[in-house]
C-alpha cells in the first residue's frame, strides 16, 4: 500500500508541476501581445518583427508586412488605445493557440484586430502566427 501511495504522490507532484508551468503560458502569451501593441504604438518595426513566427511570412515578405503595419499609421494616425474584446485558449494536438480580439483606437478610426499566438508542444517559444486587421467590412 505504501508503494502505491508513494507512486501516487510522485505522479501528483509531476502532474501539478506541469499544470503550474502551463498556468503561466496564458500570461506569457498576453505579455507577448502587450509587447506587440507597445511596439506598434511606438512604430518600432524592428521590435515588432521578431515576435512573428517563421510560418507567418510564408505568403508575404517581412518587408511587405512591415509596410502594411506602417500603412495603418499613415491611414489612421497614431495608435492611441488598445481594448481587449475577447481572448480564448484553443489547445490542439500540435500545441496551444491563444486567440485575441482587439479594438485598436487610432486618431482617425477604429480597427478591429484578431491576433493569434501559438506555442508548439514541447517548446517554450511563443510566436505570433496570425494577425488580421479589419476596418468596417474591409480586411486591411
């Protein structure tokens, strides 16, 4: 009986340790998103670009995306406020997706943003894997 209790205690510690480590991941994802918005607000594209995962640039170059981010400021003015509309965690077989919806309030308009952060199973690196900007009914 003692052997089973010892095994149970060890398994519990290992499982709780994994849960505690995982519990910080939503906070880490939120910090990455906050870092992203701070850099966008400052128009610091050199700080923004490393936050994206490599697969993000499979269909467009880094320069094209950088130009797109810059065009938001040219069209709408300075980013003044970021308001969280929703957030959700979507665990999948390959890893965890953290999906956020924001209202980006610029000087001359409001842009809706959907931002996806991904963490691959077995890795500790979080990266932005999706970002979509919408103004009214247009995808920017």
